[in-house]
C-alpha cells in the first residue's frame, strides 16, 4: 500500500514526519508529493502540511500534523500497514 506524504521543499515539519516514517520502517512505501507545483494540492494542504494519506478503494485515510510515533503506529495499523 502506498503512503503519500504531502510536503514541500524546506519544510522542517515534513522532514520530521519523514523521519518518523523511517523509524517506523515504512519508507519504502512512501511517495513524497511536493504541493508547491499543484494549485489544487496547495489550496488543500498549504497550511496543514505535512499530511500523510493512504487511498483505499472506497475511501481516503489522512493523518495530519502534529503526530508522534505512537499516533503514526496506530494510524498505520488501522490502515493495514504493520
């Protein structure tokens, strides 16, 4: 399952979120998307990044900042990523 990390260049919070993903051992499932190059994404996530997203066949699950390792672990588990 692919995890999307909505981010932008120079975002230190996004770097922290990515570090938590590395610590969780799921970095190989992560696609980083820079919102700066997409008006729709910038409009949606411009003041809330970093945001993690997993698209399921019938829904989208998102986890917005702030989150810690424990909250990330619960979110990953709830989305079938252990």
